[in-house]
C-alpha cells in the first residue's frame, strides 16, 4: 500500500511563531487548533492564554524528560522550562500555559518531524486511560509508526484535532474488539457511517477542522494503513474531560461509547 506525502508537520492548525526577543510576551491561543513554533534563541518568559486541548508547542529541541516516560511536568511554580537539558540546568526561557479554568501543568511528547519537537496536553491522552486501561491505549508519534493490535482489546488514539500531520502508520491485526479513536471526525464520503479507504488502500485522516471533501486527497491528519481492513465503521462519540472523542471499529464491532445514554 502506498502512503502519500506526510512530511509537512503543520497542516490545518494555525501556526503562531514565538519570537526570540527576550521579552515577556503574551500569546492568545483562541479558537481552533494553534501550533506555537518556538524560535531558537532567547524567547523570554512568555504567557499563553486560552490554551486548549487542540493546541500544541513545536520546540526547536527536545525538552528534558527526567524519567523518560514522555510526559513533561511543569515546575511547582507552574511554568515550563523550555530549554531544560538536565535536572540542574533549567535554561533561560520559560512558558506558562493558561487554560480556561486552570494552568496546564503537564504535556506529552509526540515526537519530532523536520526538526520540530511536538508537545500537547497530556490530559487528552490520559482521559482514555480510565475507561480502557493505560496499557491498552496506544498513541504514535508525528512520524511513521507500526502497531500490532493483537493480544486483546486495544485502542489506537489519533489526536487529529491538533491540526498536525501524524505520519503514515501501519496497523496490523485490528480486530472486532479494537478501536480507532480520533478527536476530529473522519471524512465519510456517503455519510453511511462506513468509512472506506482510498484506492491506495490507506485511510486518510481528517484535520482539525473536521471532515472535508478534500481530506482523501491531502490526508491532513496523516494516514493509516490497516493490513487487515478496507474500511472502518463509525460507532459514535462521547465527551471526557471536556474533549470529544470519535470511535471507529470493524463492521462487526458492538462497542457503544454512550452506554445508558
């Protein structure tokens, strides 16, 4: 199966450049997906307001992760040391992310593409841990990944509401007990809740703006190659922690995201 071009990182998000001026600037996340690209240099101590689950930071280097678990905790002062390279060396620049109700205090690492190191809210992923179990939820990077879904029910999480291209991934052994979960609906050409794959045999993922007729041509959220499937069935959606999740499975899946509703 042939993937398209997944080399461009920022697709449907609004790019905002965080400049290296050494000042304490304020940036507005606002509505929709925003990708804040941090300049290589002294950006100062900056504040981001209106931060949401579909916003991301694209840093010019990988942020120090003390235990290597992919989650970056902010300091007790509620700021992120964007230049930190060790426990002792915090660097000179700090960011503070102010959400609607509280400060964001933890990000997750989503890999790197073309020299950009990607971070987004950890809660968007962790919301799925309670209903499905931490070890059963799989998330890839912005690069090209391969996932084997064999060995029990698993959830493949694809955070396409970030407005980033999440790469071309290969999925094997996707069965009736497995789920594909996205944060923006996937384009369904005939609106019959069965999303068929393109002629190249891969699923083109929609971007942050939701399903659009141009998605199969561009695959703004990336592409998935299911080695065992030629379509996925839309199963419904629900909201967890203020984030809406969309569920897809095989044609014989009986999963209901809203039991008792």
